[in-house]
């Protein structure tokens, strides 16, 4: 647990450092490179309705350049009592504005567990989002290793 807590604190410090450097550097005109670092604490790790772990720290980093993006996301259960509670996902995708209202997103995610178990999978996705009230979106995911698909719809509103 100390190792996991140290990892989470290091990721948090790296995120704060990256944000501080970004704020101190003058914005380069025409630069489209963006980097986001995030550290999240969750009381339960739930993915698509299934509880995969208890209290966890989830650091992530994402870089985007123009319409392309790539990143890494990690979750580490603090109690380390759930099998495969340590997961690292690598993903890349492309987002494209189809119209002023509709956006298309397509990409691939590689899910890895406990440093390379038989549960590792690769999934592709494509989604459509509308920039209107409640921001509706629909995504289709296909997992090559498990040979299953998921369709996910969502709405949301930001205050």
C-alpha cells in the first residue's frame, strides 16, 4: 500500500508540475499541442456497471495535437484485495467535427491488467456527439479479444 500511495503522490506532483510549467510558458501562436494530467480518487472502481475494485487512485495523462489524441490511464486499488485491481490502459484516437453541431470520434484502447495477464484486451470504438442541450452521444465499442460489443448512450449538462 505504501508503494501505491507513493506512486499516486508522485503522479499528483508530476501533474502539478506540468500544470505549473504550462501556466508559466507563454502560449505559442498556432501551437496545437496540449497535455492534460489528472489524478482521481474513487471509492469504488466501476466500469460499465461492473464493480472491478474498491477504493482506488487513478492517474492519467493525455496529449492531443490537432484532432489526434493519445493517453494512458491507470487504476490501482489501495487495499489490493481484488484480483486484477491494477489496470493500465493505453489509448489513441481521432476526433473530427462533422458539422457545427456533430462530432465524430474513433479510436482504440489496450487494457492491460497486473502487468500482462490473460485478461488483457484490445477494443476499438466510434462515437457521435451533438453539441446541443444535454450533449447527447452514442458510442459503439468492439473488443477483439473477448469478441463482444457494447453500445453506450449518454446525456449530460454542465453548470
